[in-house]
């Protein structure tokens, strides 16, 4: 019957209309989790390539210097920061810490994630 | 209440028997300080006698009138029309999500009320300590003998807004967990912790705080769920060291 | 006992209909309740919520006052689950109010209402937000209740004893057996638009302010004038017990606490149509100033809701004798020569149990039965059981 709970309705999770930061956090966590999982698979595939010898390694390093790839890596870092810091917030609230200021905590942690990402970007594109 | 007059279009979700739901529009002249429920009742009184909706107290003490107003859970009897639309605007009214629809705007509360009953949460509680612990100074000076009706009016708004409740009917739901938290605080009955310590209890909640955002009655279910988690963990730890049965 | 259970149809599930369904079912009858909306969606849901001690009536209408205090004591026992009971105060604000005090004290004593005069200082200690200018203060055993839950508790208890409730079902016309005897009701199921006839041994019209409308065209009659009253809720709880103005009953003279709110009421005027009566700005303003007079802190509160509900004022030219003076109960055989039909209307939420008792007594008498009422002696079932699939029965 419609209007009743159903696992098929999980898409509703990604509907941000009329929703609170808590749900955006939840959406972000789903998306970053999917992204990180995808990256992990990719990472393993690439690593397995390395077993094919030094030549493979060199071409790979060449490939990894491209800006597009660097940008991809930056996304991975951002996802890791968002996911991890968000997870921290869930743990904190679960232990009853900062429940009444969870919104502020969320924005603070996301700001941290943004700063972290920016720092990495600086290092990746300008220092290294 | 004012002497101002607005023309507002109510877009009302209709459903009879097994027929699929559809929307029907009604144009009303309203006083913008009237409440959304007044508009709905007027549609029933003057435009369409077949409209079915739940209501009783009209002053936010019974919890019967929860509906989706422009997509957000509202207690319609205390939601001024002014706060949800403008002159010439629209008010879209739908039944709460995650409850079976009986007809039009009214939903079936049986599963929810059965779960509330299972927590044995009382409606009448001591005034002192009846507010949330972080609400400083509220009712604190009251005589310990005074009592009052509890905050949760069992309106179901939180369950409608909860993104977990949308995917699983087994989830106890924010109001029920909050009731368990309050009942436990009053009675110390450990069985409640056990009942809520599970995949369909406190651990299912993903801390979205939607429930707290829509609760019209200061229950703060999300805070209570987090508090209940802490109590559940505390009990598990004690049990680990053989301090509790 | 070899007797086929009589089947009673009750129209209307306000306090009266719910309490009656419970009483009849408890006496062993088959009961079907037909209610157009949700339980308590008429006048009952929208009452002020004062569990009367009888103090309000102890001078002007002692019979009502006695009934109130008796029922107040019973409800406190059987419906504890939805009543906040902190006692109440009657306060005099003017010399004129204070002059009413001796009559009030005398009336209360005559009606058996336990009151106590306390000093203004003591009153302000009990209720620090009370108007500091109070002159004379009495304590009374008032309380406040949750309207929907009180009705649900009676309905749940009715279901426990087998009563069937049909919310969202509207009684359209009475069905006669060819003579002047009602054999049932034609009912519209408002959730799907279908109609059917429900037959029974007796129909009780418990539709309050709608009692006249339901009988329209049947030959039976009750002349009801809806007399609405406005109430305003504020968003803070500055008092812990109902505060009544110590004067002869008038508008805006009672403020009650409920949950985190305060509700001030009420007015009284006559209206034409019961189905929708708008709340006028002037009345809201009047309620506000009356509330501020009793509890000045109301000025710092936000209005949370304004609403009204209609009392059934039974017309003066009414034919037929009412069974009781405090509420109206007619056997239409006596009034209009129509058998199988009883109307019960009027009264108060506080006295709904005894209204049901008297009506169920009449039903028994009409059916030639003598079964005693027991509703005063047992606690009601949990109100939540009304919604549980089998009414809380194992
Ligand atoms: C302003 C105000 C304040 C009050 N305050 C208090 C108070 O503080 N304390 C107190 O003790 N009492 C109070 N009362 C009195 C009390 O509210 C009423 O006595 C009581 O609610 C009457 O209940 P009832 O069941 O007779 O009527 P109702 O509650 O009106 O029940 C009648 C039911 O019949 C239904 N109905 C109508 N037509 C049909 C139909 N054709 N088919 C099926 N169903 C139908 C309606 O939907 C309604 O639910 C107050 C009354 C008013 C007006
Ligand atoms: S905090 Fe938990 S219970 Fe509340 S809406 Fe989110 S998932 Fe649901
Ligand atoms: S917790 Fe709040 S939103 Fe949920 S049922 Fe209770 S009052 Fe309604
Ligand atoms: S009608 Fe009772 S809460 Fe809105």
C-alpha cells in the first residue's frame, strides 16, 4: 500500500527538500561512503597492475600526474574527511555529547573538512 | 484573528476506498490568522461534505490533526495560514507519511498507539522533572506533588518525518523511543532498555534530527533517543562487569 | 441466562456516546457506535478541559454542582490516566467579587464541595504568577483533563466489553419498521462512500448540538440552539491549577493549565449553524484581557491557538419531559409517540459518566431489563487500547 513504509522508498533518503542538516549529513555520508567504496575497488585494481613490473609503475606515475587525476584524488580526500568527521558527530551524539548543539557541531566539522581539503589541494597543486 | 482577507487555494489529497489518491483544489476566502485546520474544516462544512480528516481539541493537546502542509509535518490546529502561504498562494495538505491512510487526510494510528502502550509511558507525569533536562529553570521550583499531562501528544509528526521509518515498518520510531526514555527515567524499569536495545530500536536511528525539527510539543525525540542510547550502553557495560542482571 | 443480547445503536461518539457505549456494553449489551468523524471531533474534543469541582455552580445551580463534585471524585478514580489534578483556586479581584464570597462558601458547603479559604499571601505562594491584587481566595478540588484521551478511555473500555465503534460513519436517516418504531439507521461510510442499514433494538441519539439535525424528518424532535464558546490557548504554563474568578458564572472567568499551556475560557452566545462557527477577533481580545486580569504574566505569552465549540441549548418550547434537569434525556415514545428512540444531550464532560448511567437505566427500562450500573467502581482501560487491534483484550 502506498504511504506505508517500504524498503523501496530508500530514494526518499536523497530528497533534501524540507530536511534538516542532520539529513543532509546522512545523505552526504551515504554518497561519500559509496564514493569511498568505489575508490577502494579502483585502488585495488590499480595496485594489482603494479604487480606487472616496473614499467607498469612508471606509466602509472605518469598517469597520476595529470591534473584530472589529482582532482579525483582530492575528491577522495574530501569524501574521507566528510565521512570521518560526520561519523565522529554520530558517535558523539550517541554518547550524549553535544546533542543540543548538533547542528553547530555539524557545520563546524564540515568547515573543518573544507579547510582540510583546501590544505591538501594547496599541497597537491602548488607544493608537490 | 484579524479582519484581513486572503484568497488561498487549498490543494487537498483525496482518497476513497481502494481508489488511487488524487489532489483536489478548493479556493477559499480566509482570515490569514486562522489555522490550516480551520480551512480544512471549512472545506468540509461548505464545499465538500465527503472530506475526511482527524481532529479533536483544536489547541494542540490531543495530537489528532497532524498533516503534511506544503510537504512539512504540521499540527494543523496551531499552524496559522499566514505562516505557510501568502495572499493568492497555495496550501497543499496531505496525510502524514508512514501511516496507512483511512481516507483523504486521516490515517490509522493503531500500530503507533500499540507501540506507545507497550512502553507504558504515562500521560500524567510529575511537573518537576517533566521538562527536558537541558531546559534550565523550567518548572524547577514547582511543588513535587504537582503533576501535568506529558509533552508527547502522540501526533505522529515525528514518525512521518523520520527517514528511517520511511523504509522499514519494523522501526519503533522516534515517539516510541522517546516515550521509552521518559518511562525509563520515571520508573527505572530495565525491561524497557532491553526492548529498545536492538536493530529496530535505538540503533536504527541515524541521527538526522528530523523528528525534533517537526515535533510541535517540545518532546525533542532525537535528544531522548541519544539519551536512551547512552542508558542502553551504560547497562551493557554494567552487565559486562556483572553489575546488572 | 438465556437471553439474546439486545443490540443498541448509539449515534455520536463524544463524551456522552463513548461513556454510554461503555456502560451499555458493560451491562452485557451489543453496542454499535456510529460517529461521523474521529472520536470526540464534535464539541467534546474542543472543550475547555476543566474537571469541574462544582464550585462554578454551587450558588446558581446546586443540583449541577452536586453532580459535578460526585463525578469529579469518581473520574479521579477511574480516569486518572488523563487528568492532571492539582486542585484549583477561586479568586476575588474586586470588592464586588469579594462580596460574593460568603454566598460561595455557603453554596459549596451545601453541595459538599471541600473548599478552604486561604490568605492572599498563601495563594501567591501556591501560584506565584497570580494577580498580586487578589482579595479573597478559596481552594477547590478542580482538575484539568485531556479531552480526546478522556473520550478514548471510555471508548477503549467500551471496546473491551465488545462495543463496536465505526468512526467516519455518518447516520443519514432513521429507519422505521412501518409503524412508529425505529428499527435502525441508514449509515454512510465516509471513507468509501458506501451506505448500508444497521438494525438494532433501540437507537440512542447522542449527537449533542447536532441532536436536532439528526432527527430532522423523522417525526421526532429536539429543538437545539447551538451556543458556542471561545477559548484561547497560550504557550506557557504559568500556573499549576485552574484559576476561577470568584463571581457569578460569566465570560472568560476560568484559566486552566494543560501540558505546557494555559487555556482561558469561555464565552457564550447563540449561533445558527453548528458545523462551522468562526472565532471572532473581538472574542479573542476579550479572552486575552480576562486572562491578564487573573494571571498578568499572560501578557508575556504567545497565543498558541484559538478555538470554539458549541453547547446544545435545548429550546424552551421543547415538548416532552427530560429525565433529568442537569442534562436532557428524552424517550421519544413519551415526547413524540415514536418508539425505539432515545435522545441524550447537554450536560458536561465532567458528568458524562452519570449521564450515561441514567440513559442506560432508561434503555434497560424500555427493554424490560434490570441490570445495575458498575461504571463508577472500575478504572477505565488505557485510552491507547481504543486503537489497538482487539481493544486490549488478550
Ligand atoms: C465552550 C465549551 C466549554 C466547555 N468546557 C467544559 C469544561 O471545561 N468542563 C466540562 O466538564 N464540560 C465542558 N463543556 C461541556 C462539554 O464539552 C459537553 O457537555 C460535551 O462535550 C458534550 O458531549 P456530547 O458527546 O454530548 O456531544 P459532542 O461531543 O458534540 O458529540 C456529538 C457527536 O455526534 C457526532 N455527530 C453529529 N451528527 C452525526 C451524524 N449524523 N452521524 C453520526 N455522528 C454524528 C458529532 O461528530 C460529535 O462527535 C464545555 C462546552 C463548551 C461548549
Ligand atoms: S533522529 Fe532518528 S528517529 Fe529522529 S528522524 Fe532521524 S532517524 Fe528518525
Ligand atoms: S514526539 Fe512530538 S512529534 Fe512525535 S508524536 Fe510525540 S508530540 Fe508528536
Ligand atoms: S486538533 Fe488536537 S492537536 Fe490539533
